[in-house]
């Protein structure tokens, strides 16, 4: 009995360490995605049907898959122990962005691009700029794949732009992010009209400055 209690306490200890919990959950999600998705659907169905006793069992089942089972003598996770920190980080990225690879070769290829992107992000963040760079769903794409999304067509331009020269002032500037006037970064997908996104962002901020509520406008 005491062994069982010790095992449960050891299993539950991870809930006191959010980073370790997130790391393990992301890893298990990447490995058992189909099973976890099914368990979540079952949990939702039982909840909607007011089968609260079954809901309790569903939660326990889901926790066992996501966190791992309770074991009196914990086994060494050969799969996890064979992975390095960079592998685990990439698998977390794969889980978050719902990536799917069909071979070990593709997995390693994408991981290489992801790591290269990570090095570029670190270099940019080291410059001390006010911007902060990070990973997104394109971090494992090649430059050629990303270019497909770019829809700019210079041949459609009907006239040359009239550039206004920048005039230096004594203004220290305002970070409108800290004033609650900037919406989250948007994904324009394959839309080539990026000008519309910058225009809408300016209108969203102007709306807040004029006394309105921060609202995400449609492009």
C-alpha cells in the first residue's frame, strides 16, 4: 500500500512544475495524437450527455495518456532518453502546429530548417531592437515554399509611388502596444495584399486613440 502511495505522489509531483508538465504533455501528444484526440471527443460527449461518472474516468484516461501511467517502479523511457533537447523542442513545435511527416528523412530535414531558423531568430534578438522574434508555423519551411505565399505582382502597378521624406523630430515615440492599441499579429495566408493588413492595423489603433475599444477589423 505504501508503495502505491509513493508511486502516486511521484506521478503527481509533475503538476507542481508547469514547465516539466508542458514539456512532457507536448512530447506525449506528438506520440499519441490520435488516441488523445479520441479521448477528448469521448470526454466532450460524456460531458454534454451529463454522464459525470464517466467524465471522471475519461479525465483519468486522458491524464494517463498525456502524462504517463502511475508505476510503482518507473520504467526508463528509452524513446525520450535517446532524444536531445533540440529534438524535444522540435517535437513540441510539431505538436503545437499540428505538423505531420511521412518519414524519418523528412522529420530530420524539417528539424534542420527549424534549427537554422532558430539560430537566425537568436541572432536577430541579440541586436537589441525593440522587436522580439520567435518561431511560427513557417519555421520549418524552405525559402522556396514560403515564396509561394507571396502574391505581389509588380506588373499591376499603374503608377510610381510618391515617397514622402522622413523628417527628424524631437519626439521620443510611443509604444502603442503598451497602450492597448495594437491587436495580435495576423496570418494573411496566401493573400498578397499585405498593404491591407498594415492599413487595417493603423485604423484599429486610430479607433482606440479616438476613444473606442480595441477591435480586430476585417481586411
